[in-house]
């Protein structure tokens, strides 16, 4: 986790320059909920999203962002991983920041 925080600082300095912070969604495994882990995350000023309760009739790909991404993928045909990666990066870049901020709360609404 400390290595991840350092890598984010080096590779994504925009998190430091703006008021944005890392938003982390992880499962509720005991190791993730341990006091030391929580205290360490607090020193990073990371925002921890509450984990959505498991529902057998709702798979993670059904969530808002994944559904929209899946619809966008339907018409695509890729010949390499690099093409997939470029298409995905372009798709993400084409979205306004507000698009992602609106999609995060929808995780908890499901």
C-alpha cells in the first residue's frame, strides 16, 4: 500500500496538485479492515468507498460504468491488446470528469 501511494505520487502528480484524492474500493477482508491498514490509509488521505453488499443477481459488470463501457465495446473489433488499450484510453479521455463523479455514487445505489 505504501508502494502504491508512492507510485501514484510519481505517476499521477495531478492527485497532489488538485484537491482530488485517491478513491479506493476494496473488499472487507480482515487484512483490509485491520486498524494498522486503516491508519495508514488515513495518512494518505485516501477516501474509502463502502463495499457494496454482494447480491447473486447483480454481478459487478452490471454496474453503471461497466454497462456503458460494455455497450461501447459491442461495435468494436480488435486485433491486439495495444488496440484494446488505446481504444479504452481514448474512451476514458472522451468522458468529462463529471461523468465519472456521477457514476461512483451509483455503485452504492445498486
